[in-house]
C-alpha cells in the first residue's frame, strides 16, 4: 500500500520505474479529481507521506479497465524509448472525438549520458547533476500542483469521453510499431470549441529521463485558479502536437502505484505518425 521514493536512481531501470509510477499517479489523480470514474475504480496508496488515489481495473467500470490497458501500452513505448508524448484528451460528443474540452500532455526525453543533463532551462546550469532529492522534490511538487489545479478548475460536463494519442520519436521507432491497445491514427490534430488556455504544470528530471506535464483547458474553467500557482504556458499550438512522433515505450503497469511524468517541448512539428485509442 506504500510506495517509497528510491534512495538512489543509479540505473536507467530505476529511473524508468519511477517515471512509470509518476505517470500512473498523475493520470490517476487527474481522472479522480475531475470525476471521470467512480470511487470504486481507485485504490488508496501512499508515496512517502502523500496519499494518492491510483486507478485500477474495476469490473463494474469498463472505462477504468480500458485506461489501465492504455497505460500498459504507454509503458511498453516508454520502455523502448519510442514514446515522445502522451496526449490524454476529454471530449463531450462521442461522434466527434477530435473536438476536445480538456487536454493533458505528458512529454518524455531520454538521455544516454548518465547523470549529467542539460535541460536547456534558463534558470539551470547547463551541466547539473540530478540528485535523488531533486527528483523527489520535483515529483512531490508536481503531484501537489496537479491536486491544486484539478480542485480549482470548474467541473467537466456530466458525460465525457476519453481519448489517448501517443507521439513517437520517429527516428528510432519502427514504422509499423503500435503498442498494445493502440492503432495507427488516421485523423489529424485535436481542436477546441471554446478558447483554450495552456498551462505548464511542472517537470520531473532524473539522471536518465525528463518528464513534463502541460494542461490545456477551456479558458472559462480557469476563472477560479490562482494564476500564481501555475505558470501560463507560451505554446500557441500544443494541440498540433497530437499529430504523433515516435519515441520510446514503457513497461507493464502491474501496479499503477508508479508515478512518472515527463514533458517535452513541442520542438518537432514534422512528426506526424499517431497512435490513438478511444
């Protein structure tokens, strides 16, 4: 019932496990706090002293079971280092999954250079050694920001649907690769009916991975959010990133107790391969 942060992240495998855990925690927190699945679809876990709800397969809730399967597909792509971005989108018209009302972008970067990373941030040294304490601090901050944001956004409509799109790093991903539960996406990017607002929620670095989370929601839902909590993003077209690009796969999600969240900037606008699941 408890998942402790590792005392050290000395191997790529340890880093991968943490990223998977963060991803599971983040997706679970988002769907729980946005009221997408019933209470029965979640178990309670602790990450150190933080209590979190973790999505699980629930026979009475086929939607949660489907999302768990999607997460396993994400783990496959993450593990293989094909996965560049996960886009989890909420839409309201079943016949029109391309028009969305809320979007969560998880971006991933990989490094073969060991613990020395250059994240390109203006406020970080170019060669900064990532310690386990840094990763833990960033992870806890990310989870807390998710909680604050989700609790302040105005509610979603009662009946919503989910879609998930995966973007890959095309230069390393086999052209015919599709993780379990996904198929090639024939459609284009996602659109908003209302004016969207873009938020950078946070990022978690490890010596081997970088996870970032961005949220796009209709501006009207942001009226109660303290803008000082989250820095407003500058990306003017993050939805086009729903056109996919290939990168690397993740592992099995045997316990969704793991919570990795990575985020990449939308640098490559030429990546167009897409996997989609609805």
